[in-house]
C-alpha cells in the first residue's frame, strides 16, 4: 500500500491529519506539485485525473479523493471513530463536512484559481483542457467563504467541535480549509470569535502538524 502525497496541498494534508489522529502509518511517495509532477506520464498512469492524494492498494486498485481514502481507513480501523458511531452522529458529521467542502473549501478554490497568475488557464486542479480564469468567480468564492464562516461560528457558539463534543472529520476538513484560505488572502473576521476559539484548539492538536 502506498499513499501518493504532496507537501503543501490541502487535500493530501486532510488525509495526513486523519491518519495521525488514527495512529495509522502508510508508506508515502511525495508528488512535487510545483514541478507539475502530478501531470507526468508516470503519475497519470496511477491517477489519470492528475490530482493528489491517491492510495494504491496492494492488489493494484487505486482510491482517489481524500474523503474516500479516509473512509477506507475508517472501515478498516474504526477506532477511534472520526466519522461518528450512531446514525445521528454519522449524519451530522457528513452534513457539516459536505457544507464545509461545498461552501468554504470550494469558495477558497474559486478565489485562488481565478486570482493567481500561475493558475492562468488552469481553472480546475488536475488534467483538463484549457480552463480560463473567470474574474467574476472571485466575488462568488468570497461570498461562499463568508457564508460558511458565519454558519460555523453559529454552530460553534454551542458546541466544542463542529459536529458535537467530539473531534471529527468535519473538524479536519475545516482546519485544512481555513489554513488553505491564507493562500487566497481570505481571513477569519474577529466577529467570528467562536471560530477563532475552535481554530486555536484544532491547531493545537498534534495531528495538525502532519
């Protein structure tokens, strides 16, 4: 088994934090995104989409998408649970994870990929035809980011962690998203003080350095 990883990208980091929380060690091969190694013929034979992370199993099957990789390990090693154990916990964690992905993380991606000159004609990550930047998406992404923060702040006003009193995959997703937002120059306003409290606690966990 081998995990194809990347040092600074958010999706591989989400897997690393998850594995650190679970105490799981996996052989890794680092893909150099700055050198576009993810688009090399060698890596495209592993993951034709040209994105990281990817988990190559011993039987040759390859699992892509960070959430799917973490789900795989959760099924293989349920303890400690990070996706919930009861039906309502599982649903709550999934709901918040998807909301953070589709509003917060996607908002950051829209801002970043339509702002940075290096992303010219690369509107989406991975192997695609030319996808030009769309300046209007910067405003959309900023609105999505702000709305996600407000929702998280409201939720965290009455909860230690995002999906309840236990640290979960939703918290990992949010931590990675907030740190990634710095690259797009998106900040957490002081008014979101509950998010600030949560962020300090999440960042202090040993797994955050994975």
